[in-house]
């Protein structure tokens, strides 16, 4: 059974991403495009467009050509979009690199992507140098600021070289090459074309439109597709100022919301948790906020409601996607009413979905499920990636011959078209033949006032197959015990779902976008042996 969006299809956007985003820059003129949330430095739309063209000219003069790959290795800054659009204007695809990557991790991405150029920042230049040496094939390392022995983007922005004229095929040429673990856990280059990203911007805007006087805070990283598309490309396309912070810090984020009268906050569940529970929130004027949207991982409905009540905003919006979807496929409409709690929204325009029984039928053939039934979500639409770079087998395992992207996420759709995501297939715990969703147990734990954060994984057990084990961060001052938490959860879930063991930890591992990294907990458990209750 194929579920289709209730919204009219949108035509593909056959423009290079820099034109799709900055095509109205002259119209927006001196309106602020980028605001440094730390020091207030502002870049207008006119200046952003001009600077990206000058950087493109300098890159072309340095030797960047169509089809090259440029690695952008930097925390968020007002220079980041200028470099990104400058690189795409020069015909390069941008592979975005985690600023905390080690030299070896960075080198691996350089080798896999074939990147010949690096743009970094002075504090990270030594890592970039080491990575370039390890990888080989890097022609030059530029810096956004200043570092001895490296050309600065600041100087390149004053280039007098001619602007390159590049013939870009939006449907075939790559704009971005972010790296994702996908459904198999191994980082892979996700080939996103100019068309797939640009079209997804229109799909997103249908459900979550921008208002003329909106202001968006970019606190999630631009190197992640969520930040790159939703916090950089999307608002800039509509003339919305973007307040940029280099990294997530709760007090710095709250200060920026108050100082710059931010209206839209895009976050991940860990930030929602802090906004709902951290005492620091009460000390800031957050009255400018009009809505908060959470994505990147499942969000508990009760936690979302608590956050909305505390901030005095409408019910939190959710969205769903993945890097391989450029990244969005579902969102709760900005102005929807009577939204059921816990939903990630409705299908974006031009998007189709199937809910397929995990494992398929007796012969392995797909078995489609109907409304109200949990299964793997398969997505098809213009936002689907071109594939994984140099990995045809992985591509075929993720996107089938009919164009369906197998997300690896378990979810369902109700009779009114609202979609819910339950968990990841590979993260489901199998206890005595029953499937236990870690996200459900994490939501229960987070409902306890003594819990600041929590993660649940399955650990091998001879009798049960796998046992649900919780890693819990206590709230400051709490002395709650493992037995108390085990009893708390047991009183709220079916017997087969209950947490069997609890470990108290200082923090649970999360990605920069807020996604829980359960794999790291499993790896740590394998090294140290099965955890036990203290």
C-alpha cells in the first residue's frame, strides 16, 4: 500500500543550490542574512551574494574545477555559507567535515571523497594539515580566518579574478557530499545533487513556511545535513536572518534568543530536554519565540509538551528525515491545529511512503502494512539521494530498483495521515522473541524528575537473547538508585519491556545533531563486559 502526500506536488527545482538560495539576494539587499550570535557581526544579503562570487573566483583561479570536491572543516560561522556557496559556484561539491574529527578520521573522508581542497579555521589547521598529509592528493588548505602559511578566505573575498562560468546540471551534479552511517553503521558519502537539495527546500517550505519577520537561530552544526539545509539554505532562500552560533551551549543559546529576538528555534531532543528541565532557562526572556521544531531523533510527547509549556510556545513541531533524503520527508505543519502528540508530521509534497513488515514475507518479499501497523518506513520522492559514493552494493541495499529508500526506521501512519516513528530496526532489542523499542524506554526514564538524560541498549543474554540496559545521567543533586529506576519503569511498561539493569554515567554519547549513539555504548559494553546495577 502506497501512502501519498495530501499536498500538491512541487516541480523539481532545476537550479544550482547557490542560485536556488541566493536568487533573490538583490531583492533582499541590505537586509541581514547572517548575524554572528557571539559578537553581532552582520552580513547582508547583498554582501553574502557578492562575497560568495568573489570566493568562487578565487577558488577557480587556484585551480578548482567542476567535479572537484572541497572539504569544509569548520564549526558554524558567518563565513561557512560564504565558502559553501563560493565552492558550489566554482563547480565543486562540498563534503562537510565534523570539526571534532581526528586527523585519521578526516583523512579517511578525504580519501573516500577524493577531496583535493580543504577550507578550515586556524584552531583546526594542524588537524587539517595532518589529514591532508595522511590522505594525499590535497592540493591546498585554505583558512576562513588567519593562519601562517595558508591563504585566507578573507583575502579571497577581495579577489579581482573573473567569476567562473560553470555549466551545472542540477539533476546530476553534486552540491553536497555529507557522510552518514545510513542503516549499516559505516560512514559513507551521500551524493546529494543540486536538484535534490533545492527541491527539498520547496517541499519543506510548504509545511513550515517562513514569515517575513522571522529570525532563525543556527545552533545545530552546518556540517550536518539538518543544519546545512534547514538552518542555512532554507531561511536564506526566504530572506530570513540567521543568527549563527559556533556550537551548542545552553546559556549562549538562550542569550542569543533574548538579544536577537529569535522567533524560530530548530533543535534536537537533547536541547528540548534542557529547555524543559534546566533551571537556567527561567533567567532569560524568550518571549520572541513563535515556534520550536525538533528533529534528528525521536522526541517523547510528554517531554515536548513540558518544553512548550515552559517556553510559552505552541505545541512543539517535529520533522523526520535523514541525510539520504536531503534531508526531509515529513514535518508537522507550522500552523496545524489538533496535532496528535508524538507525530513527526505528514508527508511533504511529492513524497510517497510505504510501511513494510520487517523481514518481509515467507520468501523475503515485501509485505505492505496498513494504517496503525508498525513497520519499516520506505520513502520515494525527488529528495532521495543519488546514492552512496563509490558503494553500489550499499546503495542497492538502501534504495531499491523502484526508487524506494529503505530508511531502517520503524513507524506507522494513522487514518488521518499523521506519521509516528518508533525506533531504528537495528536498535530494536529482541527479548525472548519480543521486540523492545529503546526509544520508548528512554522516554519513560526521561519522565522521571531525577533523570537528566538516558540511553537504552540491548546486551547479550543467554536466557533472554538480549536484555534492556539503561545508561542514566542523574540530575544534579539526585541520589536515585538503580533499583528505584528499574521499579519506576516496570510500573509503566509491559513486563517484557522493563529495564533489567541500570548504569549511572556522567553523559550519554550523542552526535553533534543530537542523535543518540547507542553503538558507542554497545562497543563500550563489549570491551568491559555486561554492565551491572550499582
